[in-house]
């Protein structure tokens, strides 16, 4: 398989987070923020191919991304199974391993590790205690600001709007979303990742 271009690699951001209704607002905020500042969000939801083994898809997408956002805030016990959800820590480990053992380009990888509360992660994944973990407190404005500031510092990209400005635009986008979906023949409550990204992209272009 041919490698993606260096430019594409430097613009790709892997998003590792829960994909459920409880986290949906945060997921949409992450996707919107990444796109608003000129990067491309990537995640496991972008391709629905039953012929491809899930972990192979994750390795491929991670390999395509210079940057990664990893939210570990949802590792509590599931109410139904009474078991924790470890997909997010697993994918963080895959991303860190790609940086540690990959080639020159993979060693450029940079990630933002998020949790709900400061130091909570020490109770369930103490091996990353040396990492710089950021707490978003389940607050969308803080989440957007953390992502914006990290991408500004890590990429060296200049002229990025501040977190408050991006959050206000995100709120405006959310207000416009039902109309945007209506124009595109989409249901705002049942958007695929590709649908949502396309709507965000169109809105950003039209309001620039």
C-alpha cells in the first residue's frame, strides 16, 4: 500500500474516544475543532468494511496520522456488563507504540491525552503517569480550547483562532445544523461520521 503524502500525514488527527450517545456532543466538538483549525479528523468510524479486521483498520489509520487525541474519560464499569471499557487505552498504546517503534515519520507523532478529572487516570493506567494528561471536566469549551492550544503548539501552525472563538463558532454551527442537514437531505440525529464531517466542512467554507 502506498504511503500517504507528507502533507496529508501532517494534517491528519486520529480521534480515539467513545462512540456512543453519551459522548456524542464531545465527539462532535472534537471533530469540529480539528476541522476549524485546518486539520483532518480520522477515526475508526470513517470506513465501514466488514471484510477488514477492526484492529488492522486502526493500525492503518494510526499509521496515517501525525497527531492523535485520546480521551480516557470513559473507563468506568459498564452498567450492563459490570466491566470497564478499555478500547481507548488500547488505541493510545497502539499510537505510542507506532511512535516508539516506527520509522522516521512515525517518530514525529504527537498526542494529546485527555481525561475527565486531573489524576483520575492514575487509578486505572498508572504506566502513563509520566505523560502530560489534560483534564476537560466534561466541559465542551474547555475541551475545544485544550485541543486548539495543543495543535497550535504541536504543529507550529500560526494564525489559529483562540479556543473561545472556536467554541462560539461551534455553538453557531450547532444552531445551523438542522437547516444544513435539511438542505442536504440528512437527519441531524442520525449522521454518519462522513456525513457530519462533510456538513462541518461545507459550513466552514461558507462562513469563512
